[in-house]
């Protein structure tokens, strides 16, 4: 359908491509979004997307709040809002973060954004000059790479293990850069239940990262969409909790703990940074959705968020467990995977020599889909990895999907051995 439409629109004498900017010509569609189109139109078990389960959406609560809002706060909810966001919601979130994470309200200001993805673009606009060094994890969140790439940084990719970014390697790189007269602009990290790897940065490394930020004068962008989705283990305070200078820009979102359709996230940062990001946002969309913000305010202020998070955890934990059990049962020797305490993803590493992007066609033919890991690396230099999602499909479907995937991988390993 889309292809036919493009052909129809493309018929004629106008050279459409010649009108695009150089930046637009360089743009490429998200590989994950394109993959999801393929999976949606076929009878394939998708372990690919990063979608919350619709069963976790608090539909009845949203209905009740919406009705109340339209009766009592329609003048605010249906009107333009301020760029920084609906003040009662911002205050409620600041209180929630102080209570939940020990981040003093006096040290942060909250700004509402159209999902934390918009926050990433705004951070790129405000902080990145062409050639600036931006540190990312290897692997890292694909959409962050895409957002930052538009502003022409130089990426420095730091490998991870089960305790997150290997901060000692970062320290060595920082020393080398200092010797060359260079410095890092900021470090981007998904610190808890990372996307795509599922791992969590240890407490020791969080504290060390803050120390390095002070010593080498860089900022930290802490993206935290999954931290509330903990199924085992003890919570670790966010990096922002240890920030005494205002170096950490914290990103939160309602997408995983409320509903992604609201497209509502927030930035918690020093007021000086918030002011400049606010100015940048004024040129983008004036304000985040006021209607969604007023509903979210009631949801947080009335205690529904704190009541709902345990329900989401109870729903997802069996799915996480089912995927880990299935990987243990079906995967052939030589395959490794992470064992996350929470979040939405498991990262799988196959033997060297297998290209998961090339293998994808065989997997789809077998009736299962994943996301090839190559796209999550700044320089696409790792070919033998994949991301699996366990939140969207039921336990039995997860088991069958992993079984099918294991069969494909076993065939690849045999072919590799010749």
C-alpha cells in the first residue's frame, strides 16, 4: 500500500529529492520501526518490539480521571499550556522523585516533554556542536543514537558487562583524550535495566561516574524509562541521586508505567539547563500535550501511579522468567544471554561469525522475529548479537518463540562449523 502510494506520488516531472536538505538526505528510517511493519503483517511471533503489554494499561482509571478533568479542569486541559509544562504535574513529579529516589526538589526543576524521545532531541540541540565527543554504551539505545547523530557528534562507545558500562575503560579513554587536549561533552547512559542489554549499572560504578564527571568536566544524561520495572534484586538509587553539582540530566517517562499513547515524559535537571532546553522546545512544539498532562497530574497526585506499578511488575515478572527458562532449555551451546532483574529486554550473544542481521530472514521464515544487535552500536561493528523483548506476548508464546529461534541458531552454528 505504502509502496503504491509512493509510486503514485513520485510520478511526474518534479525532482523531489533535490529539494531536501543535506540532513534530510542522510536520514534513514528506524530499523526497528521498519521491522515491526514486517512482523505486524505476518504470522510471526514477535520478540522484537519494545512495546508494553496493553493489558497493563489502567483503562478504567483513565476513563474516570478524564471524565473528572472535563468536568472540573477543562479550561486548563483543553487550552494551550506553558512550554515547561503543567505546574501541578511538575510539582507532583518532583515530590514523587524526592520520595522515590531521594533527589531533593530544591536541586532539580522539571520540564514536561512529548516522551523522553523528544528530550533526547532537545539535548542534542542544546548541548552538541559538530565534532563534540559524546560517550555512549556499547550497545546503547538506538533512538538516542539517531537523535544525537543529527547534530554531528563524534561517538565514543564504551563496552558493558553485567554491571553496566565499564567505567574503568571510560576512565582510560578520558585520560587519553585529555593528553590529546580533548574532552567529552556528555556521557549518555540507560543506567537501569538498559535498552537493549537489560543490565544495570552497579552502585560503585554510578558513584565512580559522578567522580569522573567532576574530574574531567562533563555532563551525564541519565535515561531511566525502566527503573520502576524491577522483578528481583534490590533497587539502586539513580545516578542523579549522587549529583551535587547539577551535572546529571535525568529523563523519565510515563510510557512504561502508565501508557505510551500519552507521549509524555519529563526532564529533571538544574534550572539553568532547563531554561535553555525550554527555549529550544518553544521552537519545536510550544508545549507538550496539556490534556495528557492534566490527566497524568491526577494520576500521580491521587496515588494511582504508586498503586499501579506493583500490578505491572506482577504482570511482567512471569514473562521475564518464562524467557529466561526457555533460553536455558532450548538454546544451543555457545549462546550467552543477560539475566536482567527488570525492564523489558534480554540481550543474546551468538558465536563469532554469525551475523544476526543476515539470519533475520531465516528466523522470520521460521515464524519468529528479534532485533539484530548491530544497530545498537554507534559504529555497527558487532554483528553476532540480538535483542529480545519479553513484555508484549504471553508466556507460552514466548517459549514457542524462543524454541523456534533456538532451532534457527542451531542451524547457523552447524553451518559455521562446516
